[in-house]
């Protein structure tokens, strides 16, 4: 049974005709929170709940307590400072006799008018210690003894809001009223169960309508937990259904070239040229890829592996499979330096194999370019390596069978589309390699329509990098360590942060640091290279080359060295102002050392005073070199939207599921979605009809990574 149109329509109605909401307020809600319809309102869940029965006594609060809820009388309220330093400072005293300071830096005048000295408030926020005094900045405030009608509710929902909304009475309290208004008008039929009955039963989920009601008006913690679990599962399951549908549809529609030969090139390389034994993980991944390529369906595979896990070799051997089947292959990297490095290492691996490998970037011009394009079109080039330049329209392959994309996140949607058009009748197979590991939950969502291979093993013989944390005042010690390494014939990186907003200041700091370094490491005994993002590419390349050749021993650089630079003789890296780097960035940076057999060091320099989050980041770096663990920690600290490689995907903005927390629910959701689609690919079964219409209505805009559906 599909819900009738008129009933389903109730949630589609605009919010303007809710009691107490006129056109102006409705417009504001749309602008501030993207809430336009009753459904939008209902499906914007509370982000936390206040347990009205639990209060902290102010006298017991510790500086590191975190979030607290207190109830007390506002005994003082004054505006202090002027202009940009203006702030509103209040004091709240509770029955314990102690007082807590409350501070607001925004909306000072408005809040000054709103709060009343002498009234009792419930106040919620994060405690911090400032000059020995405990305070809360921007606490959530509510009069303590209103809402008599809600007296029974122990769990009160708190909704996302903005200052503008608060001013118009559309704060948490106003939202609760609206939600109640809607819930009163809704019948069961307005919130039909879209999940198949057997799933609801087997997973012991409460119904959709019960969950939606409870999430807004929970009676107890247990009820709330059940509602949360249900809605999280629902959200993750529906998304997985859509992503897997995209994949299934694509595979049904987009045929691919069948590579069923393992031929001369692959075998000869494997037996005579492979300079080492493949790791177990590399072998497993190659098997997965080979199976894909033999199916007659276009491959869209994501290859994940930590820095140095040997993705390039897997890429190369996949390219050989393409060549063995009469196709050309290409590999793209996001920067010229990286692309050229791939070109050099692949040429070295293929030495004596009698294959033609060419390099192309925007800087290859004139006659050289024409020669490459011609040879490519005639099929005289087997492997083309380069930058985005490879997928520009003038670049025509004779018969491209495989495209490898290194560090895929820098490739945009349009570029992917161009890539797909590089061969006819079928698009080339696509293997994307990530620079940094992505947590499982993110990979399953942001790349949920791709197949994923993971290299979870490093080649043997690597000595792990020793990472230590030093504060600024031990700089001399750090210079000493650098000197020791250089005196052993090694090289050193010193990395400085460069952040767009204060680029000029940072460059100045880099210059100052350079002067200091010249003083500490005088010429001619020591030679120093400097590289930063503001340099001309040719100057940058020149300095990089000098360092690579060992002409300079110290490379002072901003994060331009982050990706892929390979100088095995560099055994020490010092990161300056470590607190200004993100975790995955630090991990990438650290991967520049420890690339040879010698023991390597990474010194994280920071100021003495560190925020809790910076300290956690630094501790994580000291504790582990496992990129997957670091990615997980990063996800927990920063949330999914900030993780490299996943920004392009709106998929990650979820209503209730949390990819940092809900890994297990997600795994179940994906499994169930897969099973279901295997059994009933087109959702034709009676028990799946509602699910199908629900997906069509609400999830048709979700696009997977491959963007073909
Ligand atoms: P990634 O691209 O995954 O960061 P690379 O492909 O650049 O890693 O490999 C890092 C280094 O490890 C290279 O010098 C490569 O030759 C070497 N390597 C790759 N696979 C193996 C292996 N199975 N055994 C030994 N060394 C390997
Ligand atoms: Mg690489």
C-alpha cells in the first residue's frame, strides 16, 4: 500500500500556516536552517536533551568537568568593555552558595535586555577556568519555572538555533511548541513505515512514527535510546540502499571491457622485473582487481592504503593487465611533482620491458606535446602518466582501457565525467587511490557506490618512525638532533604551517626562521633549501631537485611537501607549530621520512600551552603510525565533514546518524541493504513497495562518487 497523495502531502505543506508562524518567521526559518515544510521541521531532530531532574551543584563543579547543567538565581548582570571587547557578564548563584560566571561575547545588548537579575534560570554549557575562576561562555539559558505544562517531561529536547531565530521567539522553546502542534495534527498514516516489516521485526526496531514522536518527546532514557537507534538505522539504511542501487544500476547499464588475459607483460614483469616480493595485502588486492576486470562490467574501485603501503606497484601491475589485453593505460596525479615522480618510478620499474611510457602535463608544450598526442592516438604509447592535462579534450587515446587516479579528492566532478568519455564504446576501468586512509564508515558512505580494496600491511623491513613531542623552549635540543642526522650523511625536513588567512605573516615567519637556520647551520658545511607555495613552480621544482640530489641537507618547507615527495635519505622531520596542523595532514607529512631502511625521527614542536584538542592530536601522532587509526581519531575530533577526500560529498550531512559513533549500525545497514537488493534488485516485491516509493521521493538526489546512474 502506497500512502495516498493527500495524506503524504501534509508534511509537504509550508510552515507559514502553522499557528503563530507567519510568512516572515517562515522565511527566517528557511533562511537560517533550511526549514521550509512541516516535514523539514519534524525531521530536524533535537541535537541533545536536557534532563530536567539533574543539576550540578556549583560548589562541586571541577574545572575539567565539561558540560554542566545548573539551576540558580542570576545575581548580577553587567556589560563590560567596549567595541570588539564588549561582553556581557553574569553571575549565577545556586543553593550550594557558590556562584558561576556566565559570559557572552555576541548579542550582548539583546541578551542584556532579555535576562533579568533575580530570576531563577536553568543554565547549560561547558565549564572553563579563566584566571582561577570558573565560567561558562555562551550558556544556553532558560527560565527555571516556566513550562508547567511540560512538568512531566524529564527529557527536554534542545534544537539547533541561531541568534536571529532566538530573537524572533523561534528558539528551542518555540520549536517545541511548533513540533507539538504538528505531532497533534499527524495521524499514523502521515508517518508510514517505509522499512519492510521483516527488518523491523528482526532488528527489533520501533516503528517510524513512534520513533519520530519519541525523538521529540521522550519519556525516558530507554525510550529515547530506542528511538535513536531506529532513526539512525533508518537513515543509514536508506542511504546505503540508494548508493547500492546506484552501483547495481550502473553495473547493469555500463558495460566494460573484459580483461581476461594475464599475458606476457604481466608475467614477464612479475617473474623478471619485480624488485621485491609483493606483500600479502598487495596480492589480495590484485586478485580483487583482476576479478573485477574480468566481469565485462566497468570497474570503479577505490584502493585505500597507508602512506608507503605500495599502492603504486598495485597500480602499475593493473596497468600491465590492461596492456596485456590490448589497451592503453593512464595514471593521473594532482600535482606536477607527484605525477613526474610516478613517471620516474614507473619507468624505473619497467626498465628493460620494452614498453613506451610518456609524461604529459600543462608544461609539456609545442613540438614535444604534439609528438606525444600523435603517438598516443596511434597507440604507440602504452602508458601515459601526468596531471589533469591527461583528460583535456585534445588528448585522444587510441584505446584507453584503464585510468588510475592517485589522490582522487583533488579531481572534481567535471573531470571525472571527461575521463569517462575517453573511450568508446565503453568507458575505461577506473581505479582511484587515496593518499590517506579513510575511516571505514566514511568510505562506506562517501564512496558507498564503489568497491573498496584495502592494503592493510606495510612492506617488510621498514623501521618505524620514532615520534616525539617537544615544546618550543627545547628548540636547541632539536637543532642538535638535526645536526646529528646531517653529520651521519642524512637529510632533514623542517615544516612550517602556512595558512591562507595570514599567509603574509607566515611567510615572514618562514624568512625569520630561515635567518635563524643560516646562523645555526652555516654555509658551506650546510646547505639549506626553502620551498613554499608562493614560489614559482620552476623555482620550487629546482629547490626540490637540489634536495633530492643531496645538494642541500635541509629542506625548509611549508606544506607543499605534504603529498608524495620521495627522498629516502631524509631521516628526520621537524614540524614547527604542530598545533596548527590537522591530524591527517601531520600523518601525510610524517610519511615523508622513514622511506629508507635507516631509523627515522619526527619531532613535533609546539608551544607550551595547548588546547585539549591539540594535545589529543599530538598524543595520537606520538602513539601510533597507523594511518587508519589516525583517520579514526581525526573523525572523532573533527567530524565527518572535515576529513580530506570527502568534502565533495553532501552525503555526509546526516540528520541523526554520526559516522564517528555509529559504525556498527552502519555495517548492519549496509549488509541488510545489500541482501535486500540482491533478493529484489528492482524492489518489485509487495513488502518493498513502500520502501521503493520512499527512496524515489526522498533519496533521488543522492549521487554516488561515480556519478553515473
Ligand atoms: P604509496 O603510494 O602507497 O604511498 P609507494 O607505492 O610509493 O607507496 O611505495 C612506497 C615504497 O615501498 C616504494 O619505494 C616501493 O618501491 C616500495 N614497495 C612497494 N611494495 C613493496 C613490497 N612489496 N616490498 C618492498 N618494498 C615495496
Ligand atoms: Mg603514492
